[in-house]
C-alpha cells in the first residue's frame, strides 16, 4: 500500500459549490432572514428534520412537512421541498482536476458526504444529467461514505472511522477537507489533518501546502 497521505473530501461545498450560496438566494427571494436555513438546522441538530433525513430515518414528504413546522416555530414560512430543490451545487472543475492528479500520484481518495434520499443520485441532483456528472466524479474515489446509506452523519466520529476503514488507512495518515468547522473538529480529534474550506482557491492552496504540491 502507498505511504502517501490519503485525502478525504466532503462533497457539497468542496467538490461542488456550497449549498449555502443557494440557501442565501432562496432566503433573499422569499424575503426571509439571512441564514434562516442554517438557524433551523442548528436547532436540535441531532434530532431535527434535516438530521433525520440525512440518516434516512424519514422520507422526502415527511422532511417537507417537518422542516416547514420547524420554520413556522421560528415565525417563518419555508417548506422543506424548497430547500431540497436547490441542494445540489455546480461541480468545481479545478477541484476535480486536483482529484485526478492525486489519483495519478497514488494517493488513496475518499469521500464522506451527508446526503438525503431525494433527487437524483448521491448529491440530490435536480436532473439525471447532473446526477451523471456527479457520478463520474464520485467514481474517482476509492471509497465513499454516504450518511443516508450508513445511517450515520457528520459530525459523528463513527463516519470518519468508516471512511478510514474503507480506505485501509489510519486517521493520522489522512488529510480531510470540509466546508463546515463543526465537521472538521471530530476529524482533527481523530488525528486527521483537517482543512476548513471557504472557497475553491483556498482549498487547493491549503491542500497543496499539506501535500507539498501545487494545483
């Protein structure tokens, strides 16, 4: 087995544009407070509609109703279906090119994604064509862990352990990229070198610094 560091990617917000950008557009279009979706999802974060949907404990119809109820409890009208419709972001070609380079160099590559059983494919795509594009990127990884399939979601440490086991590596032999600090913390606690992603350029710069590469 290669002694090069393994690299484990979050998908939404790292390999694709951030869903938070789409949420912000929805909030602005509907005249809702900024970051309302984040606020709803931060309330009872282990048992709310979003958490249960990412573990596939409820279906899309139940999520639509339960998320709407959580929004109403905060004084706002926002059906869950509206949020689901904008979940899948656009693929970042430079990140995919970096993944290809890492694969050519022999790095083990993994993906941990919190997703839901909705839309088309692993990233809840709006169309079959978009899902096919995502699937082609997913196929580059040696191991993928999807929350909706394993019933565990980030930031539960078990999902990082599943990824490492699937890759056949130790956490301390991994670099991990995620756009949420709350998801980076348990990865770092396990021994991974965690990179919080704030944008494409920064992600590639910090990943390159961690591996001694230029992307």
